[in-house]
């Protein structure tokens, strides 16, 4: 992936954030969400809310990128709530780490950016996420994760 690609993603995110109407923090059906994420990687997703704006997110998943491998990541996320008619919606961004375990394990950083919709009458949240990656070991390499998912509030 080229540097221009990542600069394009960053500029799109900045312009989008500047045009959003922010809302006050919204209520959630609980503080812990468990579900699935489909994409790169595909697996189990867990989110634990720390406050109305902050949460920890983690996944244990299968990566289908080039050589199939086991993927684990953990992120710290900050949320900005948007005005919606029903339910709650937030744009989020954060910083995290990931490990890709295969023949030659890779370790690096993630910068997730996403959108989550929490249903008003159901304990469910839908999300979409893109996460630029910077692998630091065994070599420096850029990449990107992305997916959609659904989580149930426990």
C-alpha cells in the first residue's frame, strides 16, 4: 500500500469528522458487547465500555490475508456521538496492537476508525471499521484491516 493511500484515508476521515453534528452521550443497554466481525480478520469481537466515550475492543479471529493465520488485537477507542432519530450512533477512533500468528509471527500497531449503531429497542450494535496497520516485527510493513460486525450487549 502506498503512502498516498493512507494520506487519502486520513484526509477523508478529517473532512468527515468536521462535517458531523455531534450529540450528547447516548444510553447503552449495557457495558459489555460480544459478537462477530466479518472481513479481514473474521472472528469473535468483544467490546467493554469504560465510560460514555471510551471503550476497550478486542478480537480473536482468522486472517485470510496471503498466508492464513490467527489474528488477535486489542484497541482503546474514543467515541463521538451523532444525532439520529432512533437508537444511538457513534463515530470512533483509537489506537491498538495486533499479533498475527503463523509460520512467521508479525506484531504491530492498529489505528481503528469506525461507525457503530446501537439499536433503541434491542440489545444489539452494528459496526463498520477500517484499521490501518503498521507491523513492526519481524519487519516494518503497512497494511489495512476492515470489516463489519454485530455484537450483543450482555
